[in-house]
C-alpha cells in the first residue's frame, strides 16, 4: 500500500560513508534531512503529538504550541496536518527565514517574540515564556515543551533501530549535536542496548552552556543552549562520554566543504558534528564505524552559511578549515 499521508514517509533515511585518511575508521552519515520536513525533528514532533493525544492532554482538534527555531516546528506542522490540529510556532528572528516560511506554508501560525535581541542572540527564554502563556490562555492548547517532554527522546527509537539494521558490522561511536538533548539521548540509549561499549560525543556550539562553559552569543541555529536558559530534563548526561564545543567558523566552513567536496548540502550544526567527528578520528580517539546525523539540509541556510557575503560580513570565513579537513580526509592538503 502506498503512503497516503506525508508523515508515513518519516524515517527509513539513507546512510552514506565518508572515507577518511586513517584505515581504522570511517564516518557514516545518516541523512535525516531526507525526512519530509527536512530534518530529524519530524520524528520527535510526531512522537510528542501522538503521546499528547494518547494521554488526553491534547483534545481532538486542539492546538499544539511550541517554541522552535524551525525544525521541530516544521515537524509539528506536519503532525498537525495529519491529526487535524491547529499549530502555533513561537519563533524569534534567529530562526532561518526559510524555516519560518516553510512552517507557514504548511499551515502553522507564527508568533514572533517581542524584544530587542542582537542578531546572534537567541531569545529562547522569551520564546518559552510566550509559548507557555499562550497554552495557558487558549482552551484545548498544549505547550509541547520539547526540553522537558519524554516523548522527544522516545521519538528517536526508530532512528536507532534503522542504524542497527543498516550497519550490520556494528556501530562503535556516535557523535551528535546537543540542543534539547532529545536526539543524542534517545539514539544513544537504544544503540547502547546493542553495544554497551558505544562511545558517544556530544557537540555544542562554543557559547552554549550544556557542558558547563561560559555562555556567549553564537550563530549556529537550533543547537546548544544559550546563556540565560537552562538544560532541560530530557538531556541524559549519563549517556554522553564526552562533551565538546565547536566554533561557528569550524561548523559553517565544514558544511561548505561537504557541499563542495561531497555534493551534500548539510546545515550548520551538522557541519559542527562532522568537524568534531573527523577531528576525533584523525587523532585516533575514535575508531571503527563512527556515526553522525545530518540533522537538516543546507537548503535551509542558503541565505546565511552558504552566502559568501553573509559569512564575510560576520568574519566567519577561514580557508584554514578546508585545508585541515583535506588533511583529515585525504591525508594531505587537497590540490587546488
Ligand atoms: C539544526 C539542529 N541541530 C541540532 C539540533 C539539536 O537537537 P536536539 O534538540 O535533539 O538536541 C536541532 C534541534 O532542534 C536542530 O534543529
């Protein structure tokens, strides 16, 4: 039977391998950008809606409310279509404008938080406050609250199961971005059932506070926890062996490099996870099959990280990163 609703197309995303200079490792990318909403968050969004409908918190025809930088919101917009719900996304100017257009195109109502925030400052505290307030005011409305919602990590069980069946030789390490922590927690918990020795590396933007460093503004979208906000209950630190930071320059230059060298458009946070995975592999700190997720596609960031002028204006261009990546992938600088 052919699928009749687009959410039936969530999952079963492909994997591809990135060959590296070292013979004892390979980097496998799981292309979560291939989900219908263009990111892994389709999985957790549908999971949160199904859980809320099942336990009666969300009545039929009710309203879903979420604070989102765009990807969770797009997934929720799809789930709202499937279940005949109203969806209000609370966003700030930090979200990529194409993500907001996408949510709107899928029928979401968009509410911007008010306030004077710097371009690289995320108004997440204000977003969450407004989302909770709207949910309290509107009858039949539920704030999904992905940071505290156990259906967020639970939504990634299928992703882990797919990886296990796609990579029959086993998975030795998992390197993943950390925002709410839902994906790293959900995937690692499942993968560790199959391989208790799995090594998991969490990657946050420099400037994010997940791993205890001082906060400052950053440009990576959808990932990390900004200063002034707190880490939610969803993130299980116990499943992460090591937490590391990646700079905007490393993350964005890696995304641009993967586009030029591999023909694959990945988003900025994915660029950061790939950079760190390759750094660990090059140092011999991760071996075997190392997996990372292509959380979303570069198509969502054409006006920002793939725009030379936007990058140059913010001093985010650095050709040394491509040379570094050439070394890690090819064992020598790439010929010009
Ligand atoms: C682009 C992007 N990267 C990383 C993340 C972090 O994922 P998680 O919230 O599961 O930690 C998100 C989450 O919204 C995202 O949209």
